[in-house]
C-alpha cells in the first residue's frame, strides 16, 4: 500500500474542512473510497452514484483527479497504481473568467 498526499480544492476542501491529508491505497479508487468513507459528504461530488447504488464506482465526469500533475483519465483511470509519496489532487469543476 502506498502512502499518498491528497490535496482538496474549492468546495471539496470546504466540505471536508481540510485542504490536505494522507491516505494509503494501492490504486486511485482505493484512496478515493477511503476519502469518501472518511468524509461521506464528498461522495456525491466525486462519484456518479452512492456506494450502495453502484457495482463499479464511476467518477463524476466533471471531477478531475491528478497524480503528480497527470490526469488519471489519461492514465489507467481509477485503476491507476500509486507509489509512496505520490500527490493526488482532487479538483471540482471551476468556472469564471
């Protein structure tokens, strides 16, 4: 299991009450599920459906998850493997000018 730093931004940070935390996991999905278990109010912002409604977790299309600056959608998605010291940034959609 890798120990990774999670950075939360905008409304995710506000709902969790923290901008940064450490979570262990083998894959991105493991870390995100641990995050939403610790902060249930983040679940609807990160996943399409609640844990009870889904068989396979699906990340919301509007959320961006970056590992060391690389979008997981361009890697192996939720199955992307993590290494110790990786930094996972979770960014909600942002609008403005």
